C-alpha cells in the first residue's frame, strides 16, 4: 500500500469515528447543527472510500485498452463526489428550514460540545495529512478530499458556536441557522472540487508554474538547439502529459538528434515529477556551418529573447 492509499485509509477511519459520535449525540439532543455535521462526516467516509478506490485504480499501469493509463479515474471520482456533496448540502438546508418552521425544540446533553471540539481537532489533522500527501504526490483526489475536510473546520466551528448560543439563549434558531450556513459551506466547497475534476476530464493544461519550469529548461539550451514550438500540456489524475516540437541544427545525424531529445526529456523529468513527455524533432530552417561561432541558431535564439 503506497502513501496515497495509506492517507486515504487514515481519512476513512477518522471520518467513521466522527460520524458515529456525531449522529448518536445529535439524535439524542435533536441538534440539527450536530446532525448536519454528522451527515457531513458520513459524506467524508463516502468520499474517502471512493478516493481509495480511485487511487488504486489510477495506480494501475497502462494496458491494451488504456494506453495512457487510468489516471482520469481520480478526476471521475472528484466529479462524482462533488455532485453527491452538493445534494447533501441541499438536504441539510432543507431539514434545517423545516425544523425551524415546525418549531423543533433542542435539549443538549453534556456530550454535544465535547464531541464537536474533538471533531474540530480530528478534521484539522486529517486535512493537513491529506493536503501534505496530495501536494507531494500531486493527487487531485487527495487534494479534493483535503479541501472537504478543511470545510469541516468551518462546519464544526459553526456547530460549536450554535451549541453555545442556543444553550445560553434557549432559542433553537441559532442551531438551525448555523445548520443552513454549514449546508452552504458544503455546497461551495463541492463546487470547487467539481471544477477541478471537470478540468482534468476536459484535458485542461497543467498549471502555469509547471509550464514555466519546462520552458526554462528548453529556453536555456546552447548550440545546437534552435528552440521549440507547438507545446501542448494536459493532466490526467496526478500525471502530467506534454508534447512539443524540438528544433535542432539540421546538420546533426539522426543518432545525435535522438540523443539530444533524450537529454531534454531527462532534464525536464528531473525538474517535474510524474510527467510523460513526447518530443518531435525538427531540423532548423536555417542552413549554417556546424560551429558555435557561425550557427544562425544562436542569433535566432538571442533575437527571440
């Protein structure tokens, strides 16, 4: 089991403990804020289980039916998760409004506040772990999961504040109002996850920062490199794909050009992790002597800068 799967399993176990405790305590007291936070934790379990499945599937190598591997499974999981989360946010808001209209009363126990404080600490820990592993492995699924657990911090904080206000004022309006706020937070967090998942499925280009690192490698090559053009990038799950045309002095042999292209691929791989590179070699359009002092290539590259 790799580090991504371990992080996802850690999130599943943590969310299971939180959901169980919140539902038991929330149903005992009738607090919609606590129950809605429990539903949020239940969704965390669903998301993390789906992420674990997606990560395992995405880790499979390319096969005869999937020449580019299975990386988009992570993006599919992110889209599916976000749709379910949006629906759950709508349900939370509906239940809170319904409880307000019916005048539902709340009787807090001694466990409501401690459980929500415990949930706040655990959610923060899980979010930090998932975010660190997601950045390290460049996993969209783990980053999406970390974002959702981060939203739990707001929902848990809102539930804690609702418990305190409702307890001291005796008005259930605070509990129901914060349940609505929690529902809205869940929906907006899901919209961000949905956007990232759709970007992966639509072959959106890789982040500008990574493209600049690649361009820095290509633009600082000496003779006999003549430049590059037609660069295209995309990402699938945590893997990045790039292809471009590499211009080389036309007086090079096929073996020499091939070796130089391999050197460029290696230089980029050393700078950017989890990347698949395809290079198309083209001869420089200018005919010149194969010497650094007279090659037109250098003048062309200097002019472009």
